[in-house]
């Protein structure tokens, strides 16, 4: 059950280029204002502990973009290995590094060069040596099989054209019994085929969204067990730019599963 765009109507490389451009702007112009929340306001909306946010480099927080708080979905323990899928400016990866401590390790994976550069600079500023940022796609994670105890992700799965491949990769890099803790979106109404071909709705975290039952089916097909999707709040309301999220009943969601 693979979620893909219908070729040749949409050029997937062009779609990825548009997504890279959008998040390059989040990295370089975080104050510009987007159709999703960013920065300190976003962290407050998503319920991140204030002391966690204050401990991060300002640049990591300013370019923060996500739809939930993966750390609220389950515990990350000292000494564990974590993969952050779609690590952006590095905020979640740096928080994960704090949680796993000096005996743990974190790998952040992102496809946007500007975000990778920002994340690496933030890790250097924070003096964190247990985190590494690698360029790559979620559909082909540059991480060894069975390496991770935990995979986290925040608002990125909906941006991936082939969600089945991305979820299969998340499952592959986890050890047996490893956990998936992902924040993303779910839709209350399915997106039409025409809307799925609207790149602006993809970059707006809408066209790539799924109904909860569709997402659960993909999670199971990828090899996970005990998959749970919990609908959250409207995380787009009040964003600087107008969003079509309300029209589709778009909500933040917490996703948990186990390999």
C-alpha cells in the first residue's frame, strides 16, 4: 500500500526542490512568516519544556518547524541511539542528545543543505559532540540496519511522496523492539487528486497528509506493531500566512509504534 504521487502529473524532483526551497527559507529567514508556526511561539504551542528551549542555541529555536512534540510520546533514555528523520535546524536532535547523554548517540537526517548547515553550526555552538547530521531522504536513510533504539520525526512524513518507503526505512534502522515516536498531521477529510497535485498544498503540510486509518495501515505494512495515531489540535491556526489546513480538518497527530 504505497502512497505516491501519480506520475507524470507531478514531478517528484520538482516537488522536493520546492520543499527544499521552503525550508531553506525557514533556515535563512526564520522571521519571514510562513503558513505554519516557527520558533519560540511554535515551541510554546507544542508544549516543549521552557528549560529545554532556553538551553538550545537561538538559531536552533528560531528555525524550528514542526507539528508536535515527539518527546511527549514516550521516554528516551540515557545511552540510547536516536535517529531524527527530517532534523531541520537541529532542535529536536539536540534535545535528544541531551536526553541520551554522553553515552548515547543521535543522527539527524535532512535533505535541505541550508538546514544541515544550520544544524551543524547549532551543534557546534552547543558543544554537543554526540550528534551528527547527514544529508539524505527519508525514503533511503543513511543509517545502518538495526542501529537505532528510537526514531523520532516532527512534521516531516507528510512531506514525503512515498510514505510507505519512508516508514519501511524507519522500521529498518530500528533494532527489534525499537520505538517510533513521531509527530505529524492527520486529515479529517481526504485530499482530492487535484489538490494532491498542488505543490503549495504539499509545502503547506496539507496535500501529503493522510486520514488516520490510512496512516495506521501504512505503519503496519512497513513492519511495525502496536501502531497508534492520536489526533491532536489545529497547529496551523493563527500562523503568519493564511493556511488551507482548516478546510481539510488538518490536525497535529502523535504516532507511536514498535518494531
